[in-house]
């Protein structure tokens, strides 16, 4: 799985060199931010269901046509799957916070996602809206510390950009 350490080492290996001072400073910075990432992961884990539900509701509010017959959210089964997918992305963000890299998102959430959504005829804009809502919903100090919120938002931005 890709983490800041494996990324730094792989980058140096690809360049045919030992890890540089800047590579090691990047790893050190990630280690210094680990407490904030773990705080964000814990807070998200404690509120995962509520955040996913609010994000799902926000995306349906913005795109009500999805509830019309034949659309991606038109049946109870489709609604459950949409909610499940939003929760899945949030859980992958939680895993990424723990490992300190984008590995879980890259490997289990982003790789091949556009092709899957395109093949199934699913729009990505509602997922972008749901994750954007989750990003904008976060508040310091109500939800977590400023540094933890920064770490959380960075991963949400990463997921949003991959879906856009």
C-alpha cells in the first residue's frame, strides 16, 4: 500500500538514487502530522454514518432528478447503493488518514472508477457534491482541531478531484 514512506523510497528508486534530504523531510513532516491525521480518522470514524447520511441528503437535494424513474437513485435499492458508495469513499479517506498516504483511495476508490461509472451510466457529479458537502461541513473546533481538519480536507479534495 502506498504511504508517504513507500512513496519517498519508490521515487528515489525510480530516479536511481538514495532518498534525498527533501525526501526524508517529507517523511518527517508526515510523521509530525500523524497525531492530527489519527484525530481526524477517529472523529470521522465516530461520526461516519451521520456524515455519510448528511452528504447523501445534500447530493440528492442538489440533484433531485436522480429520484425520477429510471435514474441512478430511483429505487430503494439504488438509494442504498448510493449511500453505501458515499460511505465507502469516507471510509477510504479514514484509512488514508491512518496510513498517511493516498494508497487506500488510489487502490480501492479511484483506480478504474470513471470506467465503472461510465459503464454503469452513473454520473460522478452527485459524488462530487456529497464529498464537497462533507468537506464544507467540517468545522474547527466543533468537529476536530484545525490541523486534523486540514488533513481531512486534503484527502477529500484529492477524492473530489479524482471524480471531477
